[in-house]
C-alpha cells in the first residue's frame, strides 16, 4: 500500500470508530469530492508509513497520539520517555490512539479535528 496522493483527490486516514473521521468522509462524499479513505480499523499502516506522514507534517510521532484520552492513560499509563520508534510502534499496533484524522491533498497535509474544516481544505 502506498500513501501517494494527488491534487485530484483527498486521502483520508482515520479510524472508523471515531466520529470525526466518519463525518469528514461523509462530507467529502456529499460534496462529490474524490476521496481515497484509509480506515485504520481495517488497514494497518507500517512504521515506515507513519514515519513518512510525520516527516511530511514536520512533527514527531507523539504529536499524532491523543495522550490526553482517558483510554490511552488507562491502557498505557504515563509515557514520557518513549523514543520516536516507540511512538511509531504504538501507532502501528494501536491505531485507535490517533489524535484526529489526517487529510492529504497534493502537498497539503493536516490533522483535522473538525469535519467542516475539510471544505476549506479542498479550496
């Protein structure tokens, strides 16, 4: 699987158990915006995929993780001394900890916390 994307469609990386990703997908479909959706509930990204995303976004893997979520704290406890590889591994094996959906189009890539932002993103 490749994370290649184009200016002609958006690529949505999300977990279908989270409502924001489902809302972004529904909004894109309602607006007839071509979308390549990658549902992390069914598709497993590799550490290389996650590293590619963080590199394009110029962030650390930790920045993709919702460490404030009570489920995260309950499952993993307090995590402070993890390496970048450790964070990537957490994302691979626990994709539900993704902070918010990732939306890409051409050279643009963002973490999208509000489905309505997608309409401005594609303009």
